[in-house]
C-alpha cells in the first residue's frame, strides 16, 4: 500500500445503469489514480463497470477493487463498527474543506461517501464530517479528486502500482510507454 | 473575477452527443466551481449542455460561459496569439504535475486542454506544457479538478459568485440555503 498510515475507501450511493455508467467509471478511475484502495457502490449492480475496472487493474497494476453493496446504510454502519474508520460525506451542503481538512487528516482510515442527486438525510447524520468542496453545484468526481489530493497531500504521486503490465513514462512531448513484461 | 492575477479557461476537445453529455456536464460544473472562467468545446455542438450551464449560472451566480468552437486547433493557435496565454494540456502521458506546477503557476493566463480518448499528436506539440495528474488511466474531470485546485492554491474557496439567487450556507449537519433574493 502506498501509505501505510492512511487509507481511503469510497462509497458511491445510488448508481443507476444507463444513466450513471460513465460518471461512475470516472469516479472509479479517479479514486484509483488518486490513492483510494477501493470503491463500494449501491443502487443497481453493474457488471460492466466491475469488469472494466478489473481490466484496468490487470493492465496497470495495484489492487483497487469495486464491490457492490445492496443496502448502503447497513453497510456503512457495519464498516464503522468493524474498522473503527470515520465517514466523510462529500456534499455541496457541508462545511468547507479548507476548514475541515486538518480535522479529517487526523483520521487514518476514511470512508468517503459520494451520492447521486438526492442523498437521504441519514447520509448527513451517519457521517463524522459533512464536507463541501465549494458550496456550488458540483461534480462528485471533481469533489472526490480534490478531497483525495488534499487528504494524501499529493502522496499518490509517489505511489507504485504493483504488478503493472504497462506503465507510462512521463514525457514532456508526447506519449511513451514502458512495457513492464 | 476571483483572482485578478490568474485566469484559467478550459478547452474540451471532441465532445460527442449521446456519449459525453454527463461527463462534459461534470467537467463544466467542476471548472466553474473550482475557479475557471469558462469552457470552450469542440466536437458536436450541444445545446443541452449550454442551456443547463446557463441555468446554473443564472441561479448560482458568476459569469462562467460555455462556448462551442468548430475547429479546435485553429481556435487554440488564435487564442495564444491574441491573449499571450499559455496552453496546458492535461494528459496521462505528460510530465508529472508535482514537478511542473511551479513553472505553470508563473503563467497568469492558462488554457487547460482536456481531450477525449484519443488526442491527436498536435495537442502535445501545440501545448506549452503537457502535464499528467498521475500517469494512470484517469478521469479528465478529476485531472482538471486537481489542476485547478493546485493552480489556484485553493483560492476558489474564497470566491464569490456575483449575482447568485441562491447560496448554500455551509453546515456541519445538513442542508441549508440562503435565498439571496
């Protein structure tokens, strides 16, 4: 694991097949690239997203997972009890991230909850912190990205994805790959 | 304007109606919430996105715009000539943002280019900087979010959206609005 002192898991509530595939895929890719360990999602079970993320991990390494949970409130309560982790709900209605970050960074284990358009009130009461990345209409993908970057203080940049078949060689001028195999 | 010393515009290349509506809407919302002035897009002209962003601005304030450009390479060259601004291409193949940021922050005016799946090689050669937010398969929405947050050093948090009809009152426990009218 990239940083043994800190770990973030993501819970995405209310995924709908047809409408949310691309946004949820973006959310998974962002979570993985920016250092989260895995994503749980509720709503409709979607084999397509699970399969496409398995392929990403197979090629690009690491052990990021995507897991369906049927009933998110029960899952969240159990996760808190079993792990002792804290829940951070990303919402445009929460307190501002600038002020909340120091407190959140004291949590070594975080479940970051992101929702769809309408989150039930329980999401607010079950969370240790309700945090907003700009109190404006937003993208949950962007909010999660800023949250992860700040929580890890950019440490995801030094992350190695173990077992990658393919790596990008950072390049000022264009595409270059390192074929690991 | 939030920060008179710095301004970012976004160019999103290759929008496709049907496939990209939600991702492009997320990109617009993220760009606006995190301090960009407006977004240009090429590909297929999409009245739906333009209209939905007009409504967001009408309600939530500011002067963020969405404008279609027919031919993005010509637009980009002309933009550089006319404004003296610099082009930052966000791509998983570029140099890492950690190392490039200090250089980029010296540019007071930036056009951040984000692409679809396949960006033509000209995107790399026309840009002053090709920058990667993690050399991993990524979401361009997340990459733009991290870029804007770091470029503005979180200054978007102190941004006021002039002319808003509605504002969120940041709240630890749930939803609350301020009705400006």
